């Protein structure tokens, strides 16, 4: 069997899509060890992605410059206002199209096109091309972004244009997948698709990462360390969790002396949280670090791991860190809405709290702290959902039905 994977992001850090796409290639190799796996990597950033760690047969790399000519940018205002489309974005997508159109795809049994970022350039570049009829397209998130359950964007004519464009792509492609069952259901309904949107969850495989440089790891300083590493966006709410934790600390000196809460975030929220909690010694706000250091710190220096889902009416996205956290077999506390993807995966309610209910968050966090004080044994909040056997079962079903 011959596979072709067209991908936008194989970075080793700074992006969950790079991590899960690298892991997808590794799991594909493990599932089909004797197959040919060729990769076309179309990237727009210049950095070392350590591609030698990926077990693929060929890796063809193309670079796309996102710089838009001045005249195009000048016309873009007219296009956005009167034609309801972005000329700047079309200019960039056309660069991808010039690459994808030249790929000799006929020799492959299965073609995967993996989206990335907010604009899904690789998938959109294939519109009306012959390769699309043979391609399985992957929606890593909702598209257009307006339909992301945590988005605050307004519905504009441009978003409707994007929807129509993607509707035509869905109609033309061989099959569609997303990493979350809720997202697959929502997208199938959104696009009125006669074809089924399959679910193939994110994966994690440590073999495609280099852990030799761990100079930024923070060693734990108390018996119980709680940590959150990641972004705060799309209606994710960490303040309610910090406040609940501080209530526990103030009410019980044992928690004050024996626990700490480490938060690694970048940018605006790092500065905001530092100022807000500057007087609370148990809450430590740190800058984000690369994936190697972050994953090692969560694996070896953390006792309770925090997940933030979109705290909206429902969260249909599978957070990229979920398969990694599943691999280290430690307690998690997911702050989730009543309807969410993780509520479908995590069967034990002790690991999930309603993201808007401070009392429930406080109660379940305290329960996990007590459990961890009594035992450091491995736990499996996610069961075998992200295991190799489940991946094999899901991808075999996808391939046989596509």
C-alpha cells in the first residue's frame, strides 16, 4: 500500500498541530510497517523541524512566502468590502495550489491532506484539482473560524464566502475526517454533506521528538505539583481554577505547605496572571517553553495535569495535548462545558469539572490532591482511546469505507 501525506506543519514545538501531525506519521508507519509513506511538506516558516526523526520513505519540502505584494494589498480592501473575499489570502492559497497541482498523485492508494492554522491553505489549494477526488481531508478545527464553538468572530460575508468555498471542497473530496466526534457531527451538519465525516483522534508518539536539551525544566519544590501548560484562548478560563485552588490553600494549611500550582503561558495572559496573582506564593506563573522541556516537566515534575476546554455552550474540539497527557498516565482535571469532546472520552467524572462551576472545580481539585497525597500510582483517565490498537481500528475503518 502507498500513502501520500500532504502536510503544512511538522514543527517540533510551539504548535499542537505540528506535534500531532508528526505523531500521525509515526502511528501510520507502525500500523503499516511495510507500506510506502511519502510526505509533501509545504511550510511557511524557516526553522529546523528535525525531519530525520520521522520514519517516512520520502520527504519533499516546499517553502511558501506569505509576503503579499503591495498592489495586491491595496486592492484587497476593495475585494473585502465589495466582493466579500480576501485577495491577500487568495494570493497565498494560489502559491500552495501551484505546488499541489504538480504532485503525481495517481500512484497512491491513500492520500491524506492535513489542515493547519486558521486558513486551511493546503486543503483549499486543492479545490477543483484532480487530486482532491482521491484525497481524505482532515479538519483539525472548525472551518471557517466563526463556527468554532469558542470563537468571538462575527458572521460576515467573508466568512460565508469561506463556507461556500469549503462546501465545494467537501463535495469534491474522497472523504473527510476530524479529530473529535462532536466536531465531525457538527461539520457534517454544517456542510450538509452526504458523505460521512469520520473521526480519527489526535495521536502522540515520543519517538519523533528529541529530548536531549532539557535546560528549561523546572524541578518541583513541593510534594504535589499541579500544572497547566498551553494557550488561553477561545473561551478557555483558567482564572476560575486558580481562584478555586487559592480557596483550598487559604482554608487548609496542609495544601499551602504541600502543593504548588505552576502555569506556563505566553504573551498577554502571562503578564496579566503575574499581576493578578503576584501576592500568592503557591501560584507560580512562568513563560512557556519548547515542547521537549514542557513535556518532560509535565511527565516528571507534575502530579496533577490541567486541561482547559472552550468554556462555551459546547466544546467540539479535541485539545491537541490530550494524547500526550494520556501517555504519561497521571491524574488530569479537565475544565469542560456540559457538552464536550472530553466528556465523551473520559468516563470517570472525578477527572472532569464544569468549567463555570467554581464549587465543583474546587471539590474535584481537592479530591485529586488528596488522592495524589495517598498514592502516586499510574492512572488512565482516557482509557485506551489514544492507544495504538484504537488508532489501527479507526484508520482501517476509514480506509476501507472511503
